[in-house]
C-alpha cells in the first residue's frame, strides 16, 4: 500500500524504473507524426470553438509573465513545493521588475473578468502556456504546460453543486465531441479501444475514500476508473474522514471549504473537482481538468487560515476579492496535451507536444516504439 501523505501533492511516478514498467510494451501509434499534428490542431480548433459556445466564453490573450508582488501566480498546492521561475526584467529601470513565469492563469483569469467587463453568464477562455519546473517528468507530466484556462461570472445563487455539475457535463460534451470529430477525419483512430464514454459519472471524494479506505489518492482513483472510465471527483482540498484531503489544493482560488450537506445529504464539503478518465493505452488514471467555483471573500479567509497563509491577504489579488472588485466566478483548466493524448490514443505527451525530456525517459520510449518529438 502506498503512503497517503506522500501522495497528496506529488504528481508523476517518481522513478524511471516505474515509468519503464507502466509504459506499454506493445505500442503502435495510430497516426503518422504529421497526421498526429494535423489531428492536434483539428481538436484544438474544435474545443476552442465549442467550449466558447457551450459556456458563453470569448477567447482572450493571457500572460506568460506576471509580477511577483501581484500574488497572481498559481502555486498549485498548499505546501510551497512547486515554485515559479523568477527573473529580473526591465533594463534601465532604477529597480528592475520581479518577473515570474506563470504556472497557470487561475487567478489572472478571475481578474480578467473585470478587465473585459464580463456580466453574469459571460466569461473568458485562454490558450495558456506555462512552465512548471518542479514536476517529475514522465509520460503525462512535463515542465511545459498548455491549457485551455477559462473563467465565467456566476451569481451568488449559482454557487452550488448543480451549477458545477452542469458545467462539467458541458465540458465533457465538448471533449467527447472533439474526439469523435477527430475519428471522422482520421479513421485510423477508430477501433482497438472502447469509445469515449457518452456520460461521465460524479463521485464525492468522501465516497471514493469510503469505497477504498486503505488506498492513497492515486490508487483510489485508479480503482474507481477501472469500473467507471470517466468521472468527476468533487471536493478536493477539504480534509476527509481519514484525516487527509483527497489532494492538496491551493487555498486562494477553488472553494473546497463550503458545506454542501444540504445538497448531498451527507457530510460533504467543496465546490470543486477534477475530470479523470481511464486511459486504455497506458492503462492508468488520466487527469484532463481541474476546476471549481471560486472562493468568496469569506471562504478565502477561512481557507487561508486553515492553510496557515493569512499573510496572502495583503497581496493585490487577494485584496481585490476582499474588496469585491472582482466578481464571483467558476473556472478551470483543461490540459491541452493531456486531452490530445487521450483522444488520439498516444502513450506519451511527447508525441503531441514538444518540450525537454531526460535521456532516461527518451531511451525508455525509444525501445517501446514511442516517438517523442524534439
């Protein structure tokens, strides 16, 4: 049995011996390298067009660099283990700017809703690029990250599980539709594996824990996905019945503290979650999206207090929430390369995107007929 505490915030497999074991030995790409790229861009266009249509979003520009003092950068979790790349910028200034490469646009998007004058029911979608230098680099984690980061204004009355679940269903409709469209364009993608599930199923993190009480988070997800190949797990960040959260989640964007027992009839918390699917190529769990209804000024303070980060309240982003200068919202990030990998039935992110990989990993891939782009 794995260690629950060690599993809270450490994405990746953590050893290349383990990566060697889990990558398929009988792999054959469905498409040529060039056709894979053509399919990638067909999926990209489909998802951007249909996601904007389903959620009433508009595509907008998004920063690659933010100022450190803004508090806008995403720290991904609560333990401070994943820090952004920092550098001085602005030659000739008396004091140079403290630039950071974004790890995600989670907080920036919420502020952008005000910049772009979004009303309730309107929102933004971005073609976000980021660098996460503190990941173990395996088949589905890389230092280069591309996401459709989106955000939409909600009213106070819409801050509930019904809104969350309706939004998730709309997103899944778009992802599945993109996969079906790619199969029509490239018939070689059909067959061999079961079709993409028509519907995904909803589970609360407390329910998943009750089903597999002795397993750490990733193993719980794996066992769940063997029976339910497309799921949304709700309530990620709140401490569950075993004394651990399902996974660490930053305290200043998703709302994981709100009591939802009036909607579920059980002792549940949280208005956020993850879309996970079973990847039949790697025969493993595969995360596509993390999303949620965002914090109010009340839940922001409570979550920062719970995580020992009340000093964050002095930062401009957090002050904007406290002063009601940015709207209530729901938002998330859909991993682009992860989605291409799932829909195109590839074994490795490196088949659909270009970044740096360690020699150990490239050697493992080469012997398994996995062609990593460089």
